[in-house]
C-alpha cells in the first residue's frame, strides 16, 4: 500500500512541477502569474499563502535556469 501511495505522491508532485513550469513559460506579469498559480493550486485542494507561492515560483525559476 505504501508503494502505491509513493507512486501517487510522485505523480502529483511531478504534475504540479510540470504545470508550474508550463505556467512560467507563459508571457504574463509576475503578479498575474502568481495569482494564476494560487488559483490552480486552490482548485486542486492545496491552500498556499502568498509567501509559499513566491517561494514556489523562485524554486521553479531556479530549476529551469539550471
């Protein structure tokens, strides 16, 4: 059962990172982008503060630049 949970968690994590990276490539203002990310995560049942969204965007930007 733990193996299935791990696979599901990895899939969801990968989907979120992939969606975040795709959103980052869209030409939008930073403020609009962050609002869009927050809304997408909210629809998925993930509630994040503005600071958490900023940290996520920073992390994704760093990973994309590397």
